[in-house]
């Protein structure tokens, strides 16, 4: 079978004629005679025949020429991007002095018979700082004053950590001897069961840390005290920015446990817990790791002292999102740094600039152009002849396979004393495979039209993808579509991997650095006076409750699992919808299509009932049953806890 020939323009002779006649009706309505005998129609058919011949010749251009045309207009393939995960290093014992987790530390998933190990690398040093308890105090709701309880703790006397009947805003305040940003601290409590009424698995408590300006939320890894109601440990992950501060004359690095407003059906405190003893110590730290291998100080070669020099890296393609590659040249003072730029348009003869072709794995220095007067103009400086050139650091790897599930990273591949285990508390996200040539062919005409300027909605979407290849979907909402005149909303859906087929709502919130990179790029390209807002779209939660009858001898348990998988896959903002490329923006959900999805399962005899409920993905509150769930024009659907009952056939 011969290879298919690419069709660069699929318009036909008759299509060209029909299109011209439609334009005539729109722009020249007084011309009403469109018969073949009309001289004007004869001219239309003549030009359509000539255009058809041009299209025929165009479609005979081989792919190689098309790719060369893309290179001429500056189109380069997007490299793969690395998935990122917050990896926690747990210590075997509290440290006596600061322990540093060095840059380049490698962790990995567990290797199995079917799946290879997926390696992640840290790109920054993590200090794990020892700490101890310095102060303990209480804070009443609506007050910023502390009531010091440190004396009671030293005398081993009980004290109430909240008011007699705790109110939202009451807080237990813990002062540490040292600030421990990005560290995990164990708070060991000796408590009496006095805080009656609360659910020990879901107490109305929130742990927070002081960052110098405000209280920021902390993540609680485990709470063995049941809401400060019994002896046990509370492990708190302290966020970045934790600092030492002075409150009411007391100096410490502060944490607090604050009573919150109870959610629906969440029990509240009937009395305050009492504390008899408390100690604190550091037990771990968290840092960002990328699905990449870090290569440092790689020699590229020796400069010949001429323009347009090219050097190839050994381990290409170079990964995006795993550090910023920089080139260095040797000199008498040491190593001089060169800056990466997208092109040499704005580079002058003295600018130490280079261009990195990430997919080809090439470092390119600036060219020289001969001007009309015969002189040479250098776009970018030229490394002196004989100097050594090296690439200081870069990453290789990346791709979708790095989007691993929560807890999948469990192997420490670098040897570090006192580290007992590693783990990721949340799924990794952001890994995207490198672009293929077919997608670049589609992108080429858009690049030619856009040329770095955002005018139409399609321009904004293209430039946002260019700025952040790690996004899964982008939609631009312009004036006239619910946005004020002169404003543009760019809705961004991050690329994440479902955990066992399910997405968690927090996975769909784009990282702040990704949003900032898009904002910077669009701010450069927007029209003067245009206001650009980059944010995630509105998500409408949906819960489907269905009743099925299985076929004879079919497993009801398997059918139930298959039905749940099918619902989570179909009602998915990334991979769902009728075409499998994500639920369409603003498209309503009909019970009829849910019937069709469930009826298509091999074990289904009959779909007896389907009910659709709107659900708040944050609170979990469910609305009334409906046959159709309407979505706002630019909203996406999000699956929230479907329920399927199977009757045996």
C-alpha cells in the first residue's frame, strides 16, 4: 500500500465556484443571474479552474519542502516538558544540625515487571532545619493578643487551648525556636479527652503558619490526636515563607491551630480540649522535583571565532521546564555567562546571546549580515577563537509518563544519610510529550499569521500554548462573549494525569508559575489598551446516579466498576466528551448521552434509570435531579462521585 499523500488544500473546483457565488450574493446583491450562460459566472468558473490548477500543484509539494518552509518562518518543534512533583524527604530521627538535601538528588517510582522506574531530580537545595518548642499560647476569636501558657506547660499543669465553648477563630498558638520553611514538623501532644462533640477524623481545625504578613494554610500529613483530644502526634507541613516574628513581645516562629466554621453535617466542639504536654521537632522537608535527568557542565567544544557557530549537546533533546540552560565560555577571570534568547532580532554586536534549539539539541551563536555598504553587522557577540564553551546545566527526559499518581514516588536513588523514606503527597503534573511534525504543520500557518501579535481569540490561544506547552487546553473569551469591551479572558486547563481514572478538583487548578509565564507572554503581544486576565475556567460538578441490569452470567461487580470508569472518562474536562479530546466548553450534559455510554458496556442488559445532579466540587453539596445539566457558556464539567447500582440479570 503506498503512503498517503498529504493534501495541503482540499478545496475543489466546484467548491471554489460555490464560494464565489456566495460572496457575490453577500457583496453584490443586485447581481441575481447566476446561470452558467451569464458572462460573470463564466469568469468565476475560469478563475476557479485556474485556482484549481494552482491547488493541484501545491498538493504535489512533498513534506520535505513543507518542513523547510516552516524552518524559514522560524517554526521549531516544542520540546517535551517535565512533570513536577512536591517530594517529601522523611528523616529517620530529628536532626541535631541543619541537613541539606542537595541539588540533583534523584528519587523514583518503584520498578515493576511491566513498568520501568520513572526518575525525578531536585533542582534546588533543601535545608531541613532542626527546631524545638519555644512558646505556647492561646488566642481568642477576634483578637490578635496572645495569652501565654508556657509557664503552665513547664509546671506540667493542664490548660485549655480554646475558650470554654470553642468558637470559630479561637486558636492554639505554637512558637518554634527556628523558622522551618518547606519543612515538616511533628507536634507531640499530651491531651485529655475534653473536646467532646467533634468527629476525630474530621475536626473543625485548620493549621496555619505566620509568613511575616499573614497566616497561610499548612497541610496536615496526619493527626493522631483526633482534633487535640488524645495523646498523639500531629505532623504539619510548613509552607515557604515561614519566618520568626514578635507577637505581644514574644519572639518565635509561629504556627497555630484555629477553630473553623463547621461544614454541613460536621460536628463542632462542645468543650475545649486541654493540654498537659507538648514538644516539637523537625521530621522532614519538601522540595520540587522534575521528571528529568540533570546534566551539568557539559563541554560543547572550542570556538573558532566566527559567526553562526553551532554546537550539538550530547543528550538531546533538551527538556523544557527543568531549569534554564545557560552557556558559559572560558576566560582569564573564570567562566563568562551567555543568555538564551528566542532569536537574534534584538541582539547587538556586544550582546552575549545564544539560541537553543531544544528538540535538535543545538546551541547556535549569532550570525553576521553584510550590509549595503559592504560592512558586516553582527547579531550577537562571537566567542573568541580558542575559548572553551560549555553548557552549564540542562535536563533531559520529560513527557506524559512523568504524570504519576499520589504516593508513586517512593525510592531514593541518591545516598543521603538520615533520610528514611521519600514520597509525593500529590500526583505529579505538567508532563507533556514533545510536539510531532504533524502538529507543527498545523501550527505553521498560525505562526505566519500571528507573528507575535495577539489580535484575534485564536492568536491569544496560540501564544498562550507557545508560552506554556504544559497546558492541556486553552480558550480565549473576548468582548461580546460575557467580557467587558477591551478585555480578554484566557482560560487555562493544566495537563494532568488521572489518578486511577479519577481527577481531583485541585489538580485542575493551574500552578501559579504557569499562569505567570502566560501573562508575561501575552502582555508582550497584546494590543495597546487591551486588558488580559489569565485564569482557570469555571467547573461545574456533576454526579450521575444510575441503575443497570446486567446480562445473564455477567459479573455485577465488574459491570459496576466498568460503568464508573466509563462515566469518569466521558464526563472529563481533559479526555472526555463525544470526540474524546475534552468536554466541550459550555456544552450541556443530557441524560440521553449518559444512557448511551452505559448501554454500550458489554455487560449491560438494560439501563433502567439515570439521574443527573449538579454538585459543588468544593463542598460536595448536591442539587436537584434533572434530565439536563446546563453549563455556563465557557464552563467545563467535572465528575464528582458517581453512583451505580447493578441488578443481576
